[in-house]
C-alpha cells in the first residue's frame, strides 16, 4: 500500500510539473535574468570607466589637469589591460610623463622633494613602467631608448 501511495504522489507531482513550470525552472530563469542584468551593469560601468580613461589620458597634456590624471590613471594601471598601449599611442602622453620626471630631477639633489611632488612623480614613473613592461609596447620603448 505504501508503494502504491508513493506511485500516486509521484504521478500527481509529475502531472503538476507538466501543467506548471517547476520551481527549479522559474529559479533558473530568474537567476539567468539576474546574471544578464549584472553583466549589463558591468558593461555599462566598463564603458563609463573607458570614457574616463580617455579623458584622463587627454588631461595628461594639460599642466593644470595633469596631477589628477596621473593619480587616476596610476590607480587604473592594473585593471585596464591596454592602458600601456593607449598611453604609448596617445599624442603627448609619454612626453607629459617624462616632463613630470624632468621637473623634479633638479630637486633631488639636495633632497628637497615634498611628499606632494614625490607622489606626483611616482605616479608618472608607475605609468611609464606600465608602458615599458607591457608586451605590446616593450619593444617600441626599448627601440626608442636605444636610438636616443
């Protein structure tokens, strides 16, 4: 009798599943929709960040906006895989980074470099290191250095 009852319960359950979508299917659909929403938000965030990256690279060429651009780009150098390429091929960006280093060079001896100046030049050096160590820009940097 117990065996017959379990067969009836199973049959009823199967019939209900055929008539209505199962909870597992609904949960799976909800999970898929949630994941799509998360991916869309991440793509939008990436696009916004990308626009900011372009803006900061442009700001490197302006002495008045350079400090903030150095700081923000330095923060992003580990998370933007092609930052080195963008810097290398953007007009004036490498010149701006070199200018930052040249500006503090005379202050190094005797050492009178302020913490503010130190942070600024460290950000410029970090971005140059990013360019020099990237697989796609390393050879060009090496060739430029050997010619000059």
